């Protein structure tokens, strides 16, 4: 990837790096050396000034005590040989007053005002260093008392001149070192940068002309030789790779030509297969329609057979009883006409008549109940009005209405319903479903050996009511569970069961309530039905 930003050559980068390192090193070393040298020179000057001050104070004792100014001034003239000493003042302490006693001032140097110095004796006893002078004051002691002071001011001119000369010399030396560093950098570039440039030009030529047979020359530097060997290896492998690529390309062209022929053949075969598949699919649709119609007819036939079987049984018994009653009546009528009727025959006829009439009544009533059940299966109860329902009251009413039917088993009924649950829904189908589930449990689930229990749990979530109806009875056989909601599926057909109860529950749940009902899996004994249907908020 080409970098469009600013670039530089190896020569420039190498020279820049060497010159930068050399310059920074020289600047740091000169700065540190100059600073240390200046500090050393200043320290030496301070020690000399302190020594001069102490000697002058020792010599000035007798002059100050005897008040002989001329002797002291002649003695101070000896400082003329010291170029760095510019001012020397001797002060005399007279009681509480400090008076000027004698002084030395170098040529072309003005005297120093003693008032300011005397006022800050403690400060100048520590020494005061400025950019041009160093000032120092010491005591003139005599027999344990201070009889005067010696003030010396030394110039830093010599030190500053020395530092300036040193800086100039260091700069000249640095310039010479930088010139040498530049020459070394150029030499280093000749031995290192030039081979790299040659290698770069070689690679540019390879990239431009695609000539991978060239080889990079060796150099006198080990690392560059390693780089050159790697480049030569890369060029050799690239050449081999290109040769393999050309060979693969020719092979791929041949394969593509063959593949096009195969694709054309397969396309024709696929087109024929698709045509056959469309024909088969069309026939499958026809078969499917026929199968659906067959299933409808089979379901209708099963429904008609179930209805015929359930209705024919009580009707057959009624016909049999009525035929028997008719035969007995003809016998009585014949005996009455022949005047051979006895009281015994009449009594037996009356007894048989009561039994036959009772049998006819029971079976006709059973047939009427079956017809009523068949009518219920066809009713979707769309005319049922939506009303506000207090769910706890509805369940209580259902249990009250089923009290008589539940007396034989007397199950424990546990109701888990939220307090004050009021919804807007169809109350009739809900009541019929609960009544049918309870009746179904009374008929099929319980025996008189174990305590019976029914659990009714009501939960509400996301605009939907769920009723879980559980019993601890015998449960439902696995083979019967897939067909539990089909019509005429029952285990008590000979004991009065019609197999229409749960089918009625299914119709009421799906059609009247617009919900669903299913048989849930239960780990315990018994059955578990789940009813779900939507509801509205109470208005």
C-alpha cells in the first residue's frame, strides 16, 4: 500500500538521526559542564573573599582600637593587586553607632554607600551573590567584642569572561564534532543506505517488468546479506508460483470448458426433471383433494355411525319392549273375547306392562338426551352475550349446581383464583365447560377407595385467562389421549357413557370462547386439562 503522506530517504533520515543525537548530546554536555564550572569558580571566589575578609578583620583590630585610619587605608591599598576585589570598607562600632572608618576602591570604581550595607549586616554575613558582584561582611573582634566590620565586594567579571571563552571554545569544538559526525553519517550511508537503495531499485524494476529471474547482489554487511538472501528467495518462489499459476490457469480453462458442457447437459436434465416434478405435484394436489374429501366422508361416516349406534340402542330396546307389550296385549284381548281371562293372567299382564312401559320410557328418554347432546355439538353459541363475570362467584355457582352429582364421591375441591377477579367474557360456555369437566371426573376418574380431590387454578396474563383443572383420579390411558376430544370416544360405553362430553368441551372452548383446550402432561396420577381464552376489561 502506497503512503501518500510525507516521506524521506534513508540518507536524510540517517544523517538527521546522527546529527540530532550528536547535537543533543553536545548541548547537554556543554550546558552541564558550563554550569558545574561556573559553580566551581563562584565557590572559589567566595572562599577567597571570605579569606581576605577574615585577614583584613584581623589586621584592622589594632587600627580600629587606636583609631588610626591612615595605617588602615595604606594597608588596604594592597588589594590593588587583586583584580577581582573592587571595594573594601572597614567600619568602626562606637557604642550603638556604626561609623565609616577606612576603605579601598579599585580604579574606575565608585565607592559603595555604607548606609544600606550596614542596615543589612546579617544578610551580608551570609554572602550576597548577584549577576555582577559578590558581597560579604565579617566582624572585627577584639577581646570577645565586635569593634567593627569589614565589607568586601568582588567582581564576577573574570568568571563571566572565563565562562564566555569556555562557551566559545565548546561551540567551536561542537561544530568540529558535528562536521565529523556528518562525515561519518555520509560514510555509513554509503556502506548501508546505498545497498538498500540498489535493492529498492531492483524491486521496483521487478514490479514494473515482472522479471522475477533477477538476483540481488551481496554486500559487506551481514544484516543486508540476510535481507538480500530473503529477497532472492522470495523472487525465486514468486517465479515458481507464477509458473504454477499459469499451469493451473490453463488447466482451469480446460475444466471450465468441460464444465460448461456438463452444466448444459445437467440443465437439460434438470429441466426435464422439473417438468416431471410439476406434473407429479399437480397429480399430488389432485390426490390431496381426493384424500381431503375422503377424510371428510370418513369423518362424516364415523359421526353418522356413532350417532346411529348411540340412538339405535335405546330405540331398539324400546321397540323390543313395545313389541312384547303388544303380544301380551293380544293374548289378553283373545282371552277376554273367549271369556277365558283369569285374574292371574291379568295380574301378570299388569306386572309385565309396568316393566315394559318403564323400559320404553327410560330408553326413549335416553334417546332424547342423546339428540339433545347432538344438537349441542352443532351449536357454536355465537348468540351468547359478553357480560361482566365475577370469577369466584361463577366457580361457586358451578360447584353448587353440581353438589348433588358430587355427593356419591364427595371430592375435596381446592380453588385458587385471584380475589376480586372480574372480566368481561361469555359466562355460559365457561360454566358448561367446568360442569362437563367435573361431571367427566365424577364418571371416569374416581373410585371409592382413595380420597378424591379436584384442583381448579385460575391465572390471568396478557389479556388471556388460563384455567388449570386437575384431579387425582385414575388418569387417561396413553392410547386414548390423542383422541380424547374426538366424538364418541369413551371407556364407559356400556355404563351409559356417550363419549360426547369432552368433544362438547372442545367445541365450547374453540368456537364459543375463541380459545383452546388441551390435555397437559402430568407427572402425578390423574388428569390435567388446560383451558385458555381471551377476555376484555370490565367496562
